[in-house]
C-alpha cells in the first residue's frame, strides 16, 4: 500500500483533498501539510510514494518543492493539484507524473492516482 503527502497552504483545500484521498484504497497512509518546508522535512525522514502538491504557496512553491522532493526521493510520484493552467509546462519540467486543475472531484482524482501508481 502507498504512503502519500498532500501539501496545500489553504487548510480548507487540504482538508477536502484529504477527504477525497481517504476514499482511494491504494492510499493507506496520508499525511497533510499546509507548509511546504514542513512537508520537505518530514519526507527527508519518512519514505513517501506519492505527493500531491498545490503550486501557488508562500514558503516554497509547489514546483520548487517537487524538485527538492525528487532530490530526497528520486522515485516519488508527483501530482500537482492547482487552480492554474499556466504552470503546466513548469510542472512537467520537474517531471510531474500528473496535473489536475481545481476544483477536483473524486472521480478525476481517483483516476489520476490510479494511473500514476500503475507505473510503479
């Protein structure tokens, strides 16, 4: 089973994403963060299979966080969950495995997670 981190600086967005992820059977251990730095620190000490990241965040933006997470764990799967289309090219420059536009729903998130994890 898979360990996931969710990072969104907006608590309501993080809570919603956590609720959706809790309905995905493959994700058995889900940890949420509102601060990118805290997520990075935690991932440095704990192995994680998949990260779902917002992009527009104040401390470390999601693109930079993805690059740093890849340094810690080159095998981590990264899905961006953001309200902005304009960051898609930047996301794939850091080898994102998926990109979802907010608002996400259960069906689209489950489909994306299942697709990304099928390559593992």
